[in-house]
């Protein structure tokens, strides 16, 4: 599988990455550990070498599962995880990017991932309170690099202003943000900034959490425990119906191209060379195969532009 250099680092992740939020099981319906383990192994067999997770995914379960499955091939894969989102005994989350918390979390992640080092360590969410100085957060990450516990520093869900502040303290090699046909805010500033500064751009939610797979219809009702029903405005009742109308047209385009809907949506992202690796979630071998197949072909410029125009009117949603 094609690889692309991640910013100014020495990492070359596969253009299709494996996103393991669902591997944590919480909020994603029926998820079977054995199926997920098989999916992870098959992803590696298909040439996927980039695996992204976070402690918050299943309160450590996702990290532990990846660590178990990837241990035999650890030196051949890129492990990316995150820090700064802690939880209490009730499972309630809060942002904590203090030195003390990061130092605690990195050791716990290393243990769960069954590794001596983390290739890409990312701040999961910026601190909205501003109580923790940027210097404290990122000087801590610099210390972890010096100690050999992490190799490179990245950020997730940062806007350009927050990224610039982080760069005054640490060498940031990657920016991870939601980016798909429905959610295109990154085109306003973040993509251009990342390209200019040679920062790797990693889109997550490339299929709009399943919306761009074509598996939903007008009768679909997500349970209240589903993370999409709780957090994603694309799935609000009124917007969901509007989105399905657009997807009907998009389905016709994909049919004319001769490729499945999900592959076209992923390939639309890969068309932009400033994108390093697309984080694609998968719970089964079939889903991994579908995602990986998107890297085997390329959209024409005409198809890329036509698809872009279809989704231009709905591009301001952020998870």
C-alpha cells in the first residue's frame, strides 16, 4: 500500500490508517473482540501500518486490544495514541493536559499497548479553560521524547491558532481533525496551514461515522447510547434527512464511477496530497477490506470536482 511521509518526521504511514475507536466497544453497538482482533491482523496483512487509538476509547480497552494483536509485528507498525482526556469512576470525561496527568497517562498507555515507545503521541483535545499553560503541556511532551517514551508529537482537534501556540514549544508533526464530504471546515485554513508548514494532516471520520457508506435510510433510528446520536450533528433528526437526500445523488455518481460509496468518499480525501493517512474505522474483516480497496485506484479530476460541488452547501459541521 502507498505510504506518505508524516510532516517532518521519519514516519511513513500507509494512506489508509486503522481507527480503533469502535475497538473500545463503548457506544458503537455490537462489537466483538474476536472480530476486531481479526480485523486488526487483516489490516496489517493488507499493508496498513498505521494504527490510531486513545485511552478514552473504551477506557483503555482499545489500546489493550491493539497492544495484544500487534505485539508480534510491533517494529513494523506505527502506533499513535493520545493524551489529555481523563475519566472518573463514573466514566465521565474531562480534559486535563497538565504535566502530572500526561506523565501518568503515557505510562498507562505504554503498558496497555505492550510497547516501550509510542510513535505518535497526540494531545486529544485542547484545553478550553486555558488554565494549563501551553508551555507546561508541550514541554512535558518534549521531555517524553527525550526520555524515549514517545517519538513524535501531534495534536488532535486543534484549530490553527492553537496549533501555532503549540509549535512555539514543540515540533508538531501532525494535525488530526474531522474531514469528510459533509464536514469540510478544514479547507478554510487548517489544510493550507498544514501544507505550508509541512505538518502531516490526518483526517478522522472520513465516512462521517458511517453516513457515507450508504447503509442508513429514512427509517434508521440510532439508539440513544450510540455515540453518533449523542455527539454528531450530522445525525440530528432534521439534518439526517437532508443528508440522505444528498447521498442519493452521491450514490448515483459512485455507480457511474463503478466503485462502492465508501471507497469513493475515502478516495476523494486521498486525492489531496497534503493528506497523509485517512483514519478509517473498522470492526470486521470485510470493513477493513472495503477501506483498504479505496487506495487501489484514483478519482479523475473531473469526478473529484463534481463530487466536491455536490457537497459544497453542507460543509460547516464539527464533531
